[in-house]
C-alpha cells in the first residue's frame, strides 16, 4: 500500500502535473494505475488487520467484493481514461471500506495503527476536497500541488500509525 501510493503521488505530481506539457496525457495513467493498486492493497491489508473484529464471514464477503471491484475499476479506467474513476475507487476503498473497518477495529482494540489510518484518511479527504474545489495558494502551487502534498502528509501519518502497532506486536503486522 505505502509503496504504490507513494509512487502514485510522486509520479502523478511530476509526470502528471509538473511535466504534463512535455509527456502528454497518456502518461498520467501510470500514476493513476499506481493509485488504484495502492488503494486495492490498502483494502486487502485492512481486511487482514481487522479480521478478528469483523468476523470470518464478513472478511470472506468483503474479500470477494474487493476482487470484483478491482477488476471492474481496472476495466473502466482502461476504457474511460479519466481521473474520476480513480477518485471513485479511492472513495469506495478508503472511505467506505478502510475507514469504516478501522473505526470498528479501533473501537474494539484501541489500535494505534487504526487511529493512524483514520487520521490519515481524514487528511486524504482534505486532499480530495482541495482538488475538487480547486483550492490554490498561487498559480505556482495550485490545487493539484496542494492535493499531492496533503496525500504525502496522509501517508506519513498512516505510516506512523503502523510503526506504533509494530512496537506493540510486531508478529501480527
């Protein structure tokens, strides 16, 4: 999750935005694909992390849902080639699945990792809001730049949450 989401943020920031005038639109698909993979990895990792809190039946059903969702998203993204598909998958994956499952898990376990993901996803939502609302500090630091900086901050917060969990129980992570 961290690797693919970081690659997505880095590639999209540089190739998709900073040098878009040099490489063209098609190169944005690289960053988008890394982002889709990152969200899918987050969904599968969170399912594993929260299995005890949600039960085996819910785990199995959500795992099948994740596989079907990923196949559909990849096909739709390849056909329509629009960032809206990436945003929809991130909303479904991060907000409707990762956030809800981690809130359930946190309420049962007080997991530091769960709290890191909850806060990190909150920051991710701010990144999306800045992108959609086109919030910009200046012409040289526009809504796309702000969104990528917020995404990097959200990854850092999530990673710190993971570190807190590993200190408590490194075997289960």
